């Protein structure tokens, strides 16, 4: 029996991108992943809606950007 090299579902999740946006009301940062992009999101602090379509993707979830 051979062991898998990755967790089940790895192939579906390996291309996810991270998006960080500040709440327009209280400036609290919130992170979502690209598979949640089309869902509605509210700030966890003040409850106001956050429009992630106005946010930029982060480089590798906090990793340094390639040169």
C-alpha cells in the first residue's frame, strides 16, 4: 500500500489565493481566500459589509514576492 504525498483535496486547494481588505468603516483587516470571493462578507468587529472586489491579492499569503 502506498501513502499519498498530499492531504486529500490538495489538488483542489493548491491554487487558492489570499485576499486582505480593510473594513471601510473601522479599518479592521479581514482575509478571505479566492474560493470565498463571491460570497458576502461582513466585518467581524463592526458588522459592516466588506467589498473584496476592491481589494488586491496578497503575494503567497505573506510570503515574499518573487524578484
